[in-house]
């Protein structure tokens, strides 16, 4: 499975960005789709995940600011990021697990930089 991210960039504090992830398999065939991020010198951390069936989990640091959603027609999963802070600066990765498959797949990452 290939995961292709887009939408990163440079934004000022308080601004918004929307990241997109397009898997090479259909969204309904994916058990889990998630967004992770990794800041320089830090471990990769979960930002938001969506499990097939609708359960959604957010990191405490992004609750009420970020929203994960999907579009089966566009075959994409999105991360809407609002009220961005400098500490949101990181490389953001799309992550996926297909149904019936324990393999894990990662996108190539997209840089998000929030300037103060």
C-alpha cells in the first residue's frame, strides 16, 4: 500500500493547513488510517487516528484544534489543522493498516512549519 501525503507548508501562528493522504487502496479497505508527526530531536507521535467503523482518537495536544476526516469518493483522509502553534512544527506522516493485514504502511512525510 502506498500513502501519498500533500498539503504541508509554512504558516503563521494561528493559521490553518489541511493535509491530505491518498492511499493506493480504497479507504473502506483500510482498517486504520492515522496521522503521526515527528519534530527534530523528538520521537514520532500519534496526532490523530481513525479506525474503520468511525472511532477517532486525538492526541491531547491537538484536541479541539485538529480534525481527521475521510472522503470515500476522493479516496483520501484529511487532517484539518486550525489555530496552529510553533510546537506543531514537524514532519507529518500518514500511516495505514489494511483490513486483514498486520503490515504497517507509512507515507513519505510532509513538512509543516509554524512561524511566530
